[in-house]
C-alpha cells in the first residue's frame, strides 16, 4: 500500500499549477465598475456557503471511511477556503480540492493516512459526480492503473494548493482554546456539565462550513463556540445558583482582548449554516 508521507512528493507540472487571478489596476482610467445588487451578492454568498457545506460533508465522509478525527476535516477546510479565495469556488472540483486538502492536512498534523484508500474513496465519489453531470452511467474502475492516475491528480492538486496559499503550512484550530478554558477556574463557572464542551466543539466544527475561519482568529471562533453553547443551554444554566457574570465579563475570562461585538459577528456567520440546512430539508 502507498502511505502518504510527510514529504511533498509531487513536483510542479505545467498543467498542475493554476494561474493566479490578476488584480485589476485601480489607476486604469475610463473603467466603469459594474454595479452589483445586494440581492445578487447575497445569492453569491449563499452559493459559496452551499459549496463549503458540500465540501465539508465530503471531507466528513472521507474521515469516516479513513477512520480519522474531525481535526483533519477542519484543517483541510482551511486549505479549501484559502484556495478558493484565489480560485473561485465555482471553477474548481470540490471533490478533488477536498481530497487534496485532506492529504495536505494529514501532513500538517504529522499523521499519515493511507493514500491508496483515499484515492479509492475519491474515485467512488468522482464517478457519481460524472454520472450526475453527464447523465451517463460511470463504471467504477479501481484497477491499479486507474488509481495511479487519480493519485497523481490528487498530488498535483495538493501542490497547486500549497503554491496558491504561499506554502503557509501550519494551521491553528480553536479546540485547544476550548479545552484550556473548560479546565480553567473561570471556565468551570460557565461549563456546568459535559454538555457545554460537547456543544462548544459542535459549534466549532460548524464554523468550518462557513468562511468565518478566514476572517476571525481561532481564539475568536473558540470564544464564539463557547458563547453559543452557553446560550443554547441557557435554560439549564438559569437553574444554577450563584452569581451570574455578564456576557462581557465571562467572555473576557477566556481572553481579556476579546470583544463581545466580534463574538456576535462570528455567531451570526456560523448561524448561516443552519439556514442552509433548513432550506435543504424543506
């Protein structure tokens, strides 16, 4: 079996490296800026959130098949989001970018995954995608030759992602902040039961189906997840005895630099995930 090592084995190729989008020159005269309505912008944002949600679902599927943890998914989503800041999401294959990002995440976390298995699951999903887009049946080909072709495709995409994100390899996740707060003196006054930690991690995972990790720090996302868990379980908390801190006070127990206004912004972004789920289920 081929195991994904911590070295980058795929060299850049002429077709494997995508072109960076050119930034228009703001000094160019006689250029008119197209007017885009707020409705059109919101429609575009919805489509982007849908793309992130579907990519996240695919990564969760791979994680389940490969028996790896959620941290692989969250780390991979950071690469997906950074990559699609440069290459618009509607111009990429979310399954290919997702698989390559998961491979990259395994290296960032220094925990190898079975590349041969990753390729098999990717081929399976890619075959279904081809059937859906073409309307023709796709024969699942898991021969050694075909797996080698797809393996190279994933590795070339992985290198392309690294090029586009400027070889920013390390990714920090919010989980450590949640764990640290939960075990602290201040955290124990907020986390009244194991449910609080459970829901905080759940909201953190949901943040990675939005663009929040691109614009807010892991600390801010962790604080927001803690805040959302506390609010969600507020009925239980209302039964507790003792002094109740204001939101500003207990948020600063996490870190003195945090502002409630920022936490509310992140919370509003994460909540959009549940709007997508409502739309999908209705």
